[in-house]
C-alpha cells in the first residue's frame, strides 16, 4: 500500500501542472477571421509574436513575458503581452483567436 501511495505522490510532484504554465504546442498559429500577423511557437521556448522574435518566453497569469526580443532592424525590447492558451489549444491575444495551422505557409487569407 505504501508503494502505491509513494508512486502516486511522486507522479503528482512531477506533473506538468505543478511546473507552471507551459507554452502552447510548437507551430504556426494563424489568426481566425482577421488579417493580423500570426504567432509562431518554437519547441525551445521561443516565440514570434507582434512581429517580435523572442526567446525564453514565460507564461504567467494570462501574460507572455520575455526579457529580450528582437524587432525589425535589430532593436532589442522586452515582451509583456496578453496571451491565453485555451483548453482547446487555441490562443487568444489582443482580442484575436489564433489556431494551430499545419498547412503550407503562409497562413491562409482570412
């Protein structure tokens, strides 16, 4: 009985839910119904959002944050924007829904 309890406790401690919010699945997220730039999520924690190229992005309380992102021309800026990962896997950013797109790039026209 102790072994079962110990195994369950260890599984709970290693669960992703306790590790904090994770980035969405890697891939290209296209806007639904609007002509705005897509969101690109890398497997290594990078994100292309709002025409910025960011690394080390963290999600917390409905916000995406990164210490340094690169803009056009090489300007370096921090990132602090709204970003919600919904249960169905879609993203919500700046009032727009973004859906994972697996077809040929670029995103299809809205």
